[in-house]
């Protein structure tokens, strides 16, 4: 499970989990090379268009890695990028063909680039790059070009570019494949989704029945059925097209495996090498049991400085919550920041034992949790350009229960957000100066603590009742939002606990108050700026923040726990009793864990739809108007650093240099040219 960056502006950075790059006595004592890092003049934001800003992040302390470690990081980033085309095709069957057309025009057009039409065309191309396809990466709605068919035809003619009529209709007709992921079951989850996980003629009922037959009641180690395949119908019979070498996406996976096998040879230790070998075997065979074997080996490989996430992982883009999107994140441990947060990992059992959930839903023994703050060295697939800030894996509940899990916070990504942020949203949406001051003083620390607890103790907590299916099957299309809400509620419950102060994780409970303010401010108001007029809340994380926030406000209304304030025509929410609010978060956590542990689909639907889907039009219009004046795009994408190997006369890598591209188009075109293994 991944945590996405909240659409908040944090004015001040604090030292809780940010990478520390100063040379001090602790570094000398540890024998570490001084960290050489000069960010003076570094341009953190490089582009803006529509609702997007493009940022860059740095790899801190790169000089501390050995040549062998740098080589490992290089191979892992190349393995990730080699599969980049996969997620484009998963997102929509025509994405790669449309990308080819758009990029051919973009690179070869020599006409008037100051014309209004060209500006609209360039913006559309950037939107498509940002989303890995023609549907918005967050809302799932299709991007609508602001240039017309006639101008597009003129561009095609001027550049000698061929474009099939079918693609023209896809681009310009709003009704054709309008939504990548359908969340409303009444419209047909599979039937109305444009994503490329299901073939023509496959219905929701057929797909669900297909996988229901595979489930074995009482199976303590169920396979993640459907995770790495496309379900199609041939001669009236359903069959899976498996992602593997020799199967679907073979051309890209061959390149992925080549780089993984290079990485295995320079692995930091045997456990890491075993995990890499298992991952390569999985891509060769497509065997889901091998995927489980890889995840178990990966969870056990905790000693190295380098780690990675790679595979068909998150299931948000599948309306049925079964099929994983391709992604890759390469990580370098931030030792100092990880050490500061180690206490949370070591006390995981305390958090479980003291949770407000029912005793039968608590784990008697929390196993194998590891938590690190890391610096990202490269991302690809569904993790780029839009990136998470925290991740907890593996997703298989039985593996987490029996073997443990890994949680990471992406420290240099959070750092880049903080350095590029301003205080405009705080000034506009905070209820009063006290809330603004608290947010500026504690907001960064509060947000990072929330992310850490969400990943470390949130996703790793709780257990299913006996013979209850995995929530991806029992809760179906509501699985993702319920799981993200459950992890949020764990974090919210504990961020106001004196235990965190006693652990030294925060100075006082003012940090918890800052997080309560921020969560409700976001869930009830700020995140609405991401929606267009008339839209419902569909995305799993946005919906979970909405249903959590709306539920506690409703339940606490009689006692005045949270009060809605309208002043000068503007809506605010004021928390009047933080202790009682914590109690409400605990009450809701207990219910959400029950829903998960018992597989209560109807209760999940009532919560997610009843409290999290609909938007009050007047409030939405107000938020859009207030936000427009601030000119702060609600979404961000990132450019990745470029890793370039230095070799000797024999071709051996002697160093790997890091450079940073200056523009978004430069990187996107470079990737298509070098890693377009499915689009050539």
C-alpha cells in the first residue's frame, strides 16, 4: 500500500525525518565519508501546467556509497525504467499509440510555436506524460484537449504523422472511454472502465465468478489471483494473458530481467541476491507462488543499504482491486533518520496491544516489521512522475501476518515538497491564527509522523477472522479505500498519544493537534480543489480522507467536538475538543477493523459511499474559488535524477555520476526513446 502526498502546503521543514547532510562527530565516529551536498541554486520546481507542477528531487549523500553500491543502484533503476511502457498499456490500450503520435508531432513540428493552439497542444502532451496515458492520474477522467480537431489535423499534416481515425475519436470524443477506473458498481465496474486489465466482452460478474472459483476456503496462504494478468474472453471462454517472458509484455520484461540479473551479481548480501533472483524468476514464469516466495525473501532482506520495490504491486487501477500496476522505486537508506524512528518499529506490539479494536482482531504477535526513512534514487511505472511519500509492502495479508512487512518513508521526496511549498493554503483555509501558527510550527513533523505510523503500524495491524477471505475479495471495489482509511485511523488515534512524546518522537501533543487540524482541513475542504465541478470523490485515498472526516464530524456534532464555522462567506472547521476527537477516531477504527476482519461488504459500502463519495456543490464551488486565487496546483510530478556509469577500458563500472535534467519534456522524450520497448 502506498501513501500519497496530501495536497497541503507546509511552510517549515523540521529535522524529524528529513535527510541530514551535515558532517558531525557521529559521522566521524561511524567512519562515514562527509556528506557533500550543495543545494544552493538548485531549481526544485521546473514546470507548471493545468493542475500540475513538476518538481525535482536530489539524491543526498550519494558520495557515501561504494562503487559497488552505486552500480547496484544503477542496475535497479534501469530495471525499473525498462518496464515503463507496461503501465502505459495497462492504463489504456491506445496509450502507447497515442503517445507515439503526440511525440512525433512534438519533436518534428516547425510551425508557429507561439500560437495559442500550439500552447494548448503542448499542455495536453504534458498532461498525458504526467498521467502515463490519456486519463488523469488521480481523478481517472480523460484529459480533454483545448485544441480542436482541425488544428490537430493541421499538425498531423505539417509533420507527416499518421493517426488512425479511431485514435482521433478517442482523443476528442468525451464520451469514448471517459473514465479509466469506474468505482460505481451500478454503472458496471469492468464494463465502464477504460483500463486495459480486461478484454472486450468481459463483464464484472464473469470476472468476479472466475476468481471466486479459485479461492480455497481456509487457505492460509492464498495466491494473489489476477495480480499479473489480463483477463480476456476467447470463443466465449475466459482466460488469463499472463505478464511474463514469452507472454504479455515479454519485450519489456526481457529487458527488466537482464538488468535484475546484473543487479544480483553486485548485491550487498546473500538475502538481497536471493530476492533479486526470485523476482527475475517470477518475470520469467509468471508464477504467483514465485511472487510470494520473492516477497518473503524481500521482507527478510533487511541488512543492506540499498533496497527496491519492483513488480505488479498496487491494485488501485483495477476496478475489482485484483490486478497490479507495474512500478519501481529504488531506495537508499537514510541511517540517521531511520535511527530516529526505530523506536516506532520496536514498539509495534505495544501499539497493537493498546489499539481500541476488538481483542479478537488484534495480532497476538506482530512479526517482522521494518521501517526506514529512505532517499529515492529512481522511480518508474505507476510510481512516476506522480510518486507516493510512504509505502508498506507486501500487500498480501497472510505474508504480513506470518513473515512481516517493510515500511518506508521517502525522505528526499518529502524534502522536495517542503522546499517547493509555500504557506498560501494555510493562510486561506485555517480557521484562525492559532491554527496557522501551530501548522507552521508542527505541521511538517505531524505529517511525517502520520505517514510513518500509517505505513509502519497502520497497514501492519489487525487480523482477519478465521475463514474470512482477503479484503481484496470480500470488500471488492471498496477494499482500497477501506484499507487506506484503516491505516489513517491507526495513525490518527496514536498521534495524540502521550506515548509518542515519551518515545521522543514528538515534543508534545501540540504536534497531534496540528495533525488533527490538517487532516480535517484537507478531508473536508482542501482536497476538493482536485475535483472538477460535478465530480464525485472516486480516488481511494481522497475518499477515505472524506469518509473519515465526515464521520467524526457528524458523530461529534452533538458535543461540539468539531464545529463548522462560516465567516465572510468562507467555510472553516474548528476542533474544539481534541481528546474527544481522538476518541471518535478510535471508535471508527474499531468499526473499520471489524469490517475488514469480518469482510463486511455492505458496511464498507455504507461507509465509503455514504460519507466519502458525494460533495456538497456549494462548498465545492467555494473551495475552487478560494483556491484559484492562490495559483497553487493541487498535484505534483517529479523528474528523476539521471544515473550515468563511468567505465574503464575493459567496460567495468568505476563510478556512477548523478545529473539532473532541466525540463519535463526532455526527460519524457528521453525515456520514450531509450525505454520504449513496447512502443517501437
